[in-house]
C-alpha cells in the first residue's frame, strides 16, 4: 500500500515536472532569441504556425506527431522531450532521493532546503541546455542562481547551520574562480572560453564551497578534455570549432556536491 502511494506521488510529480520542463523549453528559446516568454503562444520554429494545446502535451505530443511539426512536417528538436523528461526526473529524484541529501532540521530551513535545491536544479538545467544548444549562457539564469544561492548561504549562517568562516571562504573562493576564468578568457584572446563561463563559475563556487570547488573544477576540465578529444578524434569537431564548457562546469559541480569532500580528502591524502 505504501509502495503504491509513493509510486502515485512520484508519477504525479513526474507529470508536473514534465509540464514545467515544457515551459523551460520556451524560456530557453525565447530568452536567447531576446523574446518575451510571458506573452504570445508557442510557434513552430520553422513555419511559425501556432502550436495547438493538443500538440503541446509534454512528451506525449512529440511521439504522437512522430517528432515532426503538424503543419510543415519539419523535425522537432529532440531536446524538447529530453528537457521535459529530465525535469520530470528531477522532480521524482527530489521526492524519492532527496531524503538522502536534505538533512537540515532547523525551522524553517527544513522546508527551505528542499525548495532551494529544486530551484537550483531547474536553473542549472536551463543553463546546461541553453549553452549546449545555443552556445550561450543566459545572464538572467546566472543572476538568479547567484541571488538564490547567496540568500540561502546567508540564511544558513544566520541560523547557525553554516559557520561564518566557511561562508567567507566560499565567497572568496567563488571570486577567485571567476578571476581565474577571466584570465583564461582574456589571455586566450576570448577564444579559450566564453565570458558566460566567467560569470557562471561565481554562483557555482558559492554552491560548492571551499575546498570542494577544487574537485568540481578539476572534474569539469576532465570531462571537457575527454569529450573534446573524442569529438576531434571522431571528426565531429575541428580545432577551430568551439565546444560549450558550461555543461561541463555543471557536471563538475554535481560531482563536487555529491563526492566533493571525499575527493578532496583523497587528494590531500595522496600528498
């Protein structure tokens, strides 16, 4: 009986998450096209015909339409159902697996902590997809991530959950990361990476804290190097073609948040 209840809640959350994922697709596309994502109905990116509600049902409509626009038969980007699926999965993880990560019992942080990480997950998903698809990191997403992370860390300090020294190290480390990436961007004559990466590492550094951010950045460069070399070897990219680094920064951040402390301790143990 209890299992059935959990499956029911997980299914409803997946449905809710996929609906939000559909909205995130609109936010990503319109933000990077400098269009309002509040006004106007969804349109086909190719023929500009309006998309009816029955063709805009998360996941289901994509498969019913065979992955093509009803009007012009142009293939719909596979990223649309992928984002919807990932967002739905994020909501399910938040419900079923969140208990492994949400340990704060102080009021009201016991409720703020899960909400904070859900919001962070959604913002990171937007940044990940925007940079991967359009080679741009939306400033709005970076500013929002910086704001909610800073407010959350301050709340942790004021309630005694986080020490002021740890908060100060996280802030200084985040600025240090931004300066390091700025130097990479500047001395590579703006070709080594985009300026969006310079701005993104600040909130990511706040999220990870010190010294876990070291593990996160190391993992990001490892992921980026492996994928970059693989694309070159298989002829998918050339040396002159850019590879978005934002997704690797986010993957590195996830690694740091889950295993950062163990990785740092293992590294210093080797020294």
